C-alpha cells in the first residue's frame, strides 16, 4: 500500500512540469513516443510469502521475499490522434532466501545454511492503444498487449509461454516533448493452467516519456 502512495506522489510531482498538453498539430508532428515506467508487483506479493519456522523440527523454508516490481519500456507509433501501435518489454524479479534449519544437541533449532535464490519474468508484447479523450492538458486512453512471456530462475532454467495485458484506463499529461502517465490495468503470463507465472499483476503503474 505504501508503494502505491509513493507512485501517486511521483505522478503528482510531475504534473507542474507537464501542465500543458500537446495540440492537434503537435500530435501530427510528433509521431514517435518512448517511455519507461514502474508497476506494482501485486500478484507476486500475494502469492510468494515467507514460510514460518516450525520450531523444534529440522526444516527447509523459503523466507525473506523481495520484489523488484515491474520495470518496463515502451515504444509507440501514433498513427493518428486516436490510434497507436508499438511494443512493450516488462521485467520483474522475485528474490528469496532458502534457509535450512537444524537442531542442536538440546533440540534447539538453528540456521545451518542460507542460499540466495531468485526467478524473473520478461514479457515482450506488441501493443495497441486507443486514445478517446483529448483536452487542453490531459488525454485518456486504453490499450491491449499480446506477446510472449519468459520465465527463468537462478538455475538457468527457462520456460516460454504467452503474455497479455490490458490498460483499462490510462491518463497522460504532457508538455511539448515530455509527458507523464498513470495507468490501471494488469499483465498475465502463463504456459498452461498449471504453469502460471503472472496473473493480473501490475495493477497500477506510472511512467515518464518523450515524444518526437
């Protein structure tokens, strides 16, 4: 929850800088758009949680989970004022400690070893965006993404499946070349119903971009 407030604060801090949006003439002249952004790892934080110690017994446990969140980049070619096509690359990693607990001669549990482990997902997705609301300083849009999802881990194992995403609502605020966005939607990646890598994660994200 704190991460969401930080993202909202970041977007609000950008608004004074980008308080005047582009005109129709500007949109026609600046066809290309690139941006980088960050999204919340909602699914990862709900699915991957630290395992508790069972005191008095030897055990292995996955603990101390950390999440990078979703770092992404996107290129968009704006065909006209309402339609754009492009592609997005999204990266997110989850790290944890694989802890092995043993018992001493008195039956007390102690940490015998700890290994750093991780896995990550890369989604490469062509995208289509529909901008349906233009005003003096704000644009509203929605979009869809569909492509491939790559799931890999610390052992070098790599699996490829499908990836898809939806931008249910996007808000773009811009001035000349620079702009900022906030989006609500989600991204999923899976190989089958039993091999689900991401499920409706990145509910909220913000980005900074440049048009030329």
